């Protein structure tokens, strides 16, 4: 389940190759996408491959995991902006191919119900990319979220607001709430790849390895998924016991 790579670039190489292969063999692939620092080198390498190898991206569809409530799409820290900057624009993925939850909708309950429904109506996610929070969240499903959850509004934990404060000018600007795919939306994906890089993820990765499947550690739900890969770099693997390590 855990594959260990020397550094984030090696993960980016491997994962972008996997994604490129998938898209070539099925040009209508439905991608579930994550934002965050972990994804940046992966999207950068994927964009290079798409451009170099002329991969046809015109028929894929994408669904993002989450969005901050209260940030309009044009806000520099919205996940809409992140995706446009790091992937969509350079990869030639058009606005009509992408779906993100709206953090600015007037009827938030309707937005939640219809987001999960849109994923189902599209045929479900072929592959979902995930990062992991230092508290074990996936998407913005914070510890304690029901494994049966669909898209919902979540109050961000102080831990997550502090972690994400680095992207904002000051801590007060970090939104308090987000809209996120639920854990069931995520685990309904046919295949999942969770990525963790850096020494700040070593503790949660060791906890994930040792943990039972427990709603207090949202990522532990992935242990029961039939097609889960966890790609980590040496730094994030530092606290894993030797028997957990499959070096790539
Ligand atoms: C982002 C998301 C989050 C991040 C996680 C790790 O769309 O859903 O779960 O993947 O917070 O973030 P980074 O990669 O910035 O450490």
C-alpha cells in the first residue's frame, strides 16, 4: 500500500506517467483532483508531459475535492484559481470540462446535494488524487467526519486553518468553513492515489500505518479500498517501521 520514493520529483514523475497513460487509454477519463502544495510538482510534470507528448485532454472531465466558503473564484487563494494556475490553463482543459464546488453559492445545501449528484451522473470518478492533512483529513473531511458522508459544509479545524495560513497574508483571512466532497464520494472512486511528502507529514503517515479504520483518522478509510496507492517520499516515510516500506 505504501510506495516510497526518494523525493517529491520522483513521485511527480511516476504519478504523471500513470495519469498520462490512463488518459491515453481512455480519453474520457474522469479525474478527481486535489489542490495544495503536494500537488504542485505533480501537476507541473503532468503539464510538461501533456505538452511534449501532445496528449488529448479535450474529452476528460474533472471534479475537485473542495473549495473555501466565501472565496470567489477570482480570489488568489481560491482552489478554482489554484487549479487554473497549476493545471487547467497550461493543459488546455476548458472551463466546461471542470467542476469545483462553489464557495459562493446562495443555496449551500442544494450545492452540496447537486455536487455529489453531478459526480454520480458523470459515471463516477475513475481516479481520485488526494493529499493528507497533518491531522489525517482527506478533502476537507476533518477527524470525526462520517465515512458515509456526501458533499457537505465543514468547519475547518484550527489545525487545518493554521497549516493553510501560509497561503494567506494573515491568519484571520483563512476561511473558517469549506465545502468538501464527502468521504463516500471519495471512496466511490474506482482508484485512489494519496500522496504525502515532507517531514511534516511523517507523523500522520506513521499514525495512518498503525491505525485501525477509524473516523477519527479520516484517511484510514482508504485501507478498505480495493485500489489504493499511497505514494510518499523518504521524508514522509521517516517514522514508518521497516516492514511497511516498499521502496520504489
Ligand atoms: C486540497 C485538500 C487537502 C490537502 C491537504 C494537504 O484540495 O483537499 O486535503 O490535500 O490539506 O495539503 P498540502 O498538500 O498543502 O500539504
